[in-house]
C-alpha cells in the first residue's frame, strides 16, 4: 500500500503545482438560482439546470407521487426486473419531442454513450469526432475498437477531407459531435453535417445534453435551423434542462430494438428510479407547453454577452477564456467573495492554455444580478487582465 499512496501523493503534488487539483466543496442547491456554501447564500452561475425545473413544484410533485407508489429504486436491470410502464411513457414522450420512431433511456448520459457507440460500431468501422466532443462520446469511441480520427472543431472542410481519405476503407462510418458544446456554448453546424454524412453514407450522432429544453422551443440542436435536420441518432440527457437524471437516444425502430438487446450499459445496469422518470415527464410537459419559458436561458445569456461586448450567446453557456489556471481560480474566488458562484474550468476538461470561467444562465436568473455580475467581470476581471 505504501507504493500506492506514494504514487497518489506524487500525482496530487504535481496537480497542485499546476493549479489543476480538484476538490469537492460542500454546496447545497436551493430553489431558483441559489446555493448555500460555507454558511453563505450565493447566486449560482454554474448550474446546468437551465430551466430550474429540479425545484419546480410540478416536477417535485410528480417525483413524490412516483416515489410513494413505486418506491425508490427500479430494483434491477430493466431486462431482468421488467420494464416499468413509466419508462415506456418517458421514451414515447422523448421520441415525440425529437420526431423519431422510438427512444431508449439509460441510467445517465455517460452510460448512454458508452453503450450506444460500441453497439453500433466495431473494428473495421470508422468514427470521426469533433475534437471538442464530450468525454463520453470519445470514451464510447475508444471502447468500440473502430478506427477513429478527430476533426478540427466545427471545421466542415476538415471533416470532408477525413471522409475523402478514410471512408472508402471502412465498413460503416459514424460522425459524432455535441449539438451544443458544453464548455464553449456554441452550436455544431448540424444541417451541414447531416448533408455531409448523407453524401458519404455515414451516420450522424449528436449529443444534445445542453440543447434539449432550451434550443428551438426545447426540441434541441437538430431543430435549431428551423426544420428538423436529418440526424438519425439524437442522444441527450435528462439531467440538465429537464431537471431530473438519466440519458436517452432517439432513433429509428430497428436501431432502438438493437440497442435494447445489445447495449451493455443498459443490460448490466439497474434502471432509473421511477421517480426520476416521472420528474422528467413532468418537465417535458412544461417545456412543450411553455416555449417562452424555455427560451429564457438563452435570452439571459445574451443579456450578459451584450453587456460585455462578447460574441452573442448561442446557448445558455458563455465561456470567458483566461488561459492560465491560477488566474482563472483567482477570478472564480473573487466572484465567490462577491456572492456569485462561477466555476473555474481547467485542463484536461478544456485544452491547455484555455482555462476559463464558464457562466451558465437559467430562466430564473434576475436581470439585475446578471448586470451586476457583468459589471464585476468587466471592471475586476477583464480590466485587471488587460492591465497586467
């Protein structure tokens, strides 16, 4: 054990020296955009609950009712203990929202991508991934054993070049990308990617974790251009704008049927608690009937970018790249002193040299708080950086 501890301590010291060590800080979420940390109430600008539905009384009531009726756990894998009727209803509602034949729900978004990609792809196939794709897309790609290349972020010329060079030598080809990029907040050019994929007999898969609920009246990034883009594999999570927990894939009936019988992270994982599924259904009710509310997070983000003369926000996510991890940590600590919780994002979550403050905006953020935050960022972060 001494060698194990020595190794761990050595690596921790290296991370500490580079301002890259991470620590869990006890923080309790409250209704609205508030959290409690260290005996203080802070306004959170780092939460992915974009519509604040995790605390919505309608969502909580649905979860409580399911908890009382069906208990705290699914009990086993859905293929072992039986497929609870509430899962079928949730999958029907998601497929309806995404305009697909069917849907399959997983225990989390990460589990979904670790199950979907290796089920569809194998050695001899080709996977092309945007270089800024979420870690779970890249992990699923590695597990598949397929030949993989990354194309430059949102660079369609590079994607075409890779297809021209490698597509002919592969059996099947999958293109994967975030629909809304979690650390940059920009959108993938989904319609163009869909056209490129079709031209090269490739399958396009989008991870819409940060798009569902807030983009295109809640339908997500595949609908951002208006009409639905031809995306055969629309994946996402229930843990962000939907305010619950879990992951999903919306696709054609044959694809969903295959995943039900072969996706290892479905077969060998306990199903979602019924209360989580019930909460997600209640959240979908709100998203579908209140499109104006679903639009608020992006509107709030755009108020912030206008105040700082930044490029207009495309999503509820606004990055402010400060480059150096220590500088970014110091800026985060300063904002926390002023009552705002804004997390410092450092490598390896983002590329070296791009440490950043990641601001996320929710429907219930007050305009006055956004304006005050923007003023602090302008005068105490950006101006200070310019003076150095």
